[in-house]
C-alpha cells in the first residue's frame, strides 16, 4: 500500500480544482486588485466573487468577510481588535484552556496590557460548560472566545448555548472555526457569534490564506498592520489574490459536499474508534464520544509510548500525529489533554487520526492491521 495520510487536522492537500484557480491567478491573471486597468479589474472581480462564496457558506453578507493570511492572523485580529476597541467598556475576556495557541497566546499577551482573562477548564471530554461561562461573566466582560471544534480531540463545543448567553449579556462572541468549517454546518446566526476565524489550508485550500468574519456594526478596530486601505481599511497589504480565489473555490465545494462527506467520514472514523479501543489494550478515546468532528479520532494509550508509535507508523508509510502539529517535538504534554484531566504520563502517549476526502475504508482496515502489529512490538506489559 502506498503512503496513507491521516493528518488532515494539521493540513490538507490543495483540492485539484482550487489548484487550477491558484495557478491561473499566479500566472495569467496576476494583476494587482487595486489597479484600475484590465489586469487589476480582473483580479478585483475574482476576489469579490470569492468573498461572496465564503459569505454564502457561513450565511453572512460579503462586506462582513475580511481576508487574512490564515487562521492565526484571523484569531489575533479578532481578539486584539475587539479588546482595544472596547476597553472603555471593560477589560475582561473569557476563553477556554483548550483553545489553539493562536487564541490562548493572544489572550495571554493582552493580560500584560491591563486586560484580565478567565481561562475556563473543560470537562473530561474537552467541552466547555455553559454554566461555567455564565459564572465567569462580570460587568467588565467584553469578549468571549471559544473554539467551535477542538483540533486535538475533535470535541464540538456548545456554541449555540454560549452564543445565546453572550447575546443576552451584551458581550461579543468570537469563535475559532478553523477545524469545524467544511466538516459540520457553520452558520453564523445558528451559532450566535459576532466574529469567526477560518483557515484555507485546513479545508483543501492553500497555506497562508484565511478569513475573519466580522459582524456588521461590531465595535472593532484594526490593530495589526499600518498600510494601505485594502479590505475596507480592515487589513492592509496587497490582497493574496491566488489564495483568496482558491479559498472561494474550496468554500463553495465545502458547501456542496459537506453533508455527504461527513456521512462517509463518520463511518471510517467509527471503524477506527471501534477497532482501536477493542483491539489495543489500554487504549482510550480522547474527546467527546458523540459530539466530535466526523473526521477525527484521537486516543491515549496506557501501555504504548506515543513517540515510538508515531515513528513506527511513519516507517510503515502512515502519517498521523500526537495532537497538535505546532507542538510536535516539544516535550511538554499537550495543554488540551492535561486540561481535560488526563495524567501527563498518559497524555504523552497520544495519537490523533484525522481523515480527509481521499481516505478509504481499505486504508482504515490496513491501518488497524498495522497498528495491531506495532502495538505487539511496543506494548509494555501492564
Ligand atoms: C491550524 C489552526 C489554526 C491556525 O491556522 P493557520 O492558518 O495555520 O494560521 C488556528 N486554530 C485552529 C483550531 C487550528 O487548527
């Protein structure tokens, strides 16, 4: 069997149709979208069409879409911009302990500038409890930022309930939807969010492009860059036309295929979960058993050393990860798993399998066979 890629939460291959668009806007249609000549107008038109596709995909109007350099920038822009523009109203931010570092470290940076933060611990499935959010709100709270789905354990957060609460209390609500968009429905009004982040390379688009949705009339200010008037003065710098057009294409594909693809992936995911928890002694599913992403299966092992497992899988041509790609190689156990109460010695032995559009049932079967044989080699006797 050729190589198997089970690491789509880290990044995805570019969809062939998006690659065609990318290439077209890198070569023939290379104009600067701010130029008023033919080349510029062609680029401008393509950007605005892409903006409409993204807006349609999340049920908003296209003026509320800002293109960024990725999920990290969208998270930074959302939180910084909201905090600075509302500091006259208060200085308190609520987030969770299982956020991506793009959110967690942005909030932590703000606490060095006079803001305060409540970093809520999740339950053992990685879910934030709405009552905990309610209890953390003070009259100084200006922002709640809670991710839609967790990248390490696949747990889906109860955003609709948190959104309702935020609205009742007049507090802005941001979500990092980088892992959820394209995999489960992401409709801004159903979730009740005011700001939302998306990244291109997690949804079969290129790296280095992302989206910040900013609800109309949100009190927010541009804080990151000084420069030109692009994106209606909200994000300076010449637009990444190839990336934007490719992102529009994959957003459109996501809308058309999300439901069918989710059904297909859930079957593969559940076969993985069943196979691993039944066959491997001391294997535990991490994250929520049902409220989880269709493509996401994550585990901890009591009797198998995590790094050796990944190494052996790699030797057999299987790409998986221990959790977050960004923390790979660090010796610290995952902040997500430890926040969920998993002991550090077990949190070290984690495995994340994240599926995508090219994965097949055959690959899952083959994987389970390979894993069983590796487990026999590596298993320390309990
Ligand atoms: C990958 C990821 C990001 C960062 O997105 P980039 O486009 O790589 O900057 C942010 N949040 C989550 C949940 C992610 O998985």
